């Protein structure tokens, strides 16, 4: 995270009128997110990044918990964060780097056998080990997975299904219907993600499974040409469509109002995020449960596709977390009437939503977020 984003976090605190909480007090969600951002920035800039003892950050509505293997070498940052919201440090059994190295072993086995008993691997938010997603008919005692150096538990799961406002006009916003020009597709519609820029040109993100490089797109009523897809990241389920884009996103549950994009942030287990799929028209009660290192998903054609680096969020109400046509839609939080970009919708499994962090788009495509 850049110095400018750190400054923005501080500015956000001032803008929303936050003051350091007194001893023993709790803080609101904005303060908690800002405190988590201060710590996450220090992880990147002061402690060698994720290759050190960093285990993870979990947030609640009132506080932040940092998991670290050993002694965190970011004491000054923790002091700054504690002036904003309560922060607790807990020992991590394994660092994030250690968990990812072991998850990679499982992920390779899943990729080699996508029809096998294990369909996904998630990192435990408390850094205690891994969680393997297994099919309903799988025997937990006989999964056939390679031996790994960290403990794991299992969760029975269906194979997540990839998900796919009505007549947006240029410059196009996130959260609107995208119609694939390719003929004969079972599900031709998806959702525009966050508008981004590269080399003086603007683009729209959407889900990689929605289309192909070179494929054309129209808006929801097929009266406006949106653009042509130029790049795709299949492992991260992302597609980049060259188009005129505005730094705005359709927001609100069942609404067609727009909000500006203020910036982006990392995703923290425990936080509540919102999605803005064009079909569901906004879902606001999605609590992040953790990071999914890799998973097998069912695509629009009934086949299997392998995707990595997802985030899992569960809908608090227990209702369906997305609808067909939501794929690619923005996932965000809201602050001061504007949105903070978190990611793009990939798949749904009942009340669970899987989305790709916005940082994957930065890394894969070399783009920057359009901000308002």
C-alpha cells in the first residue's frame, strides 16, 4: 500500500469525525477499518511483507486482532492503530507465507484432479492451519491428498457455481448489466466491475468466465457498445474490457443510484462488505470469513474451472448471496457516501459469495483504480 493511501486513511478519520477511543472503549466500523489499514501498511513497508511472521488480520465491528508468529516488528504502527481503535495481538501458529506454501500443495492436487473429493482450500483466519472443502460424498479419512506440514480441518461443500443495471450509458459505471456479443451462450449477461485505467486508457473489470479476449460487449438493452475485452486472467477469473469508464458504481439494495469511488483497501476476515451485482441489485450483509487459496468452480457451461486467490463471504441473513448475472460486479464497503473497492464477484454457493480481491487486477493487468 502506498504512502498516499496511508495519508488517505488518516484523512478519512478526520473527514468522518473520528477521535481516538478512550481506554476500554470500542470503536465504530470506519475506525476499525482505518486501524486495520495502518497495520496492513506497516506489514508491507516495515516488516518484509507477507514473507515475515505476519499471519493475518481479523476485524469485528469494534476491534482489530492481529495474528503474528513471533514478535511483531511493527510496534510504532500498532501504537498508531491503537489510537484509532482497539487492537489485540495474538500468536499465530503459522505465518501467512507458511500457510500459502502448504495450500499450494493442496491446490496442485485439486488442479490435477478437479473431479476429486477436495474442491477447495481455504486459509484459517486465525492462522491455525487450512480448511479443505470436500464434496458431500467424500470420506474425510480418505481424501487422497498429499501430506502437508500444517493441520487442516474439512468442510462439506457443494461446488460453487459461477454467477453471470439494465441500460447504462457512457462513461460506464460499475454494477451495470454487460451483454456478451457472442451468440448461443447459455448465460450471456454479467456485471461491470470497477472502472480502471492503464496507459491513458480506461477499462471495465468483469469476471474472466464471462467472456474471451477479443469478444465484444453491449449494455443491458443492447443499444450501446461497451467495448472489446483485451486481457484475461483465467487463474483469477478476471477480464479487462476497453471502454469509457466513470469512477462511479451503482449502489444500494434494489436501487439504481450511483456513488463515487473513493479508493481501495485490502479485505479483512470479519468485516462486512456489499456487492453490487446487476441481477441482485445490491446485497449489503456479506461477512468475510476468510481467504480461499484455490477452488474448483462450475462455469456457465456446466464444466469445471480452477480459480485461485478468492475471498469467501457469507450472507448474514442466510439468503442466497448472488444471482445469475452478478458475476464481475463490484464488492465494496461504503464510507462518507462513497465506495471503497474490495473486489469482483466470481461465484456463489448458497449463502456464500466468492470474490476476487481488487489487488489481483492491479497485479495481473497493471491497472489503477479510477477514483472520484
